[in-house]
C-alpha cells in the first residue's frame, strides 16, 4: 500500500453495505442449524421496549449466521436448533 492512500474502517464499510442505515455490527454472531422444519429465528431490539424487528424461518438442515448489531440485542430461536453458543432445551 502506498502512503496517503485512503482506507475505509470496518464500521464505514459495514454502514455502506447496509445502505448507510447506521446499524453497525458488533462482531459478535452465532451460527444456528435447524434440526427440524419450521425453526424460527427472531432479532430483538434493545432499548426501553424490546421488539422483534426481523424473523426468518428455517427448514431442517438449513444454517443461518446471525450477527448482533447496534439494533439487535438478542436473538430468539423457536424450535430444535443447536447454536455455536451451545444448546439448551425449553419445556414449552
């Protein structure tokens, strides 16, 4: 690289890829693999009122990489789907 050459920061590239929305990724993510059809993954917002802002439905064998951002504080998973963060089982 030559001196004086301009380089975008990771945050600037991320904002540009998201259409300038300002929703910057934190670098934390999980990988989710559906073990059955109909697994639902929901991105939940941070702030005073937690809301679902995005959802995806996966079929058995499908894998999704979900990333935490300034908007996404939590990810809710409904169905049989272990994650890279570990597995747990609910009674509901």
